[in-house]
């Protein structure tokens, strides 16, 4: 029996998996809807997926940038002694815009990869 990774054709190796699409769409939606702490899960999926799944490996720099952009306000919130009760209330609007913009770039890269097929 052949290994599924070696049996993949070039057309299927370029296809972005569904879990990656869901995680990429959920990050800006959760951050904009003031559920920033819940966005840890899709950001973690986006950061780990290029290390595990070769189909999304070309997006590793953009997902790394998204993870770093999200990690900055999270680290500030954790370190601050007088921080708000939730990450969404403590996050600067500048970080909300940055996270949303980087998420939009990741989504555009996914769409462009799909159309290039």
C-alpha cells in the first residue's frame, strides 16, 4: 500500500486543508467580536500547521507573522499587573487592526494559492 503523502498529486498538494481555512477565518472574526482569548486556538493551529502539513508550508512566514502579532498583546496582558479582566478589553485598537490586517493577508495568500492551481 502506498503512503498517502507520496501518492499526492501536484494538484492536491497545493490545496489548502479545510481546518486551515476555518482557523484563518476565525482569527479576525474572534478578535473583532471581542473574543480575543478564544482566538488563541486558531492562532495556535495556524502557527503549528506549516510545521506538520506540507500543503501549507509556503504560508509559514505569514502565519508566523500572525502568531507574533497576536502574541504581543497577549504577552503585554499577561505581564501587566493592572491589566483588564479580559484580553479584549486590554488590547489596544492598534493591535486589533494589525491582527486583522495580517489575517487578511493570510486569507488573500490562501485564495491566491487556490486560484493559481
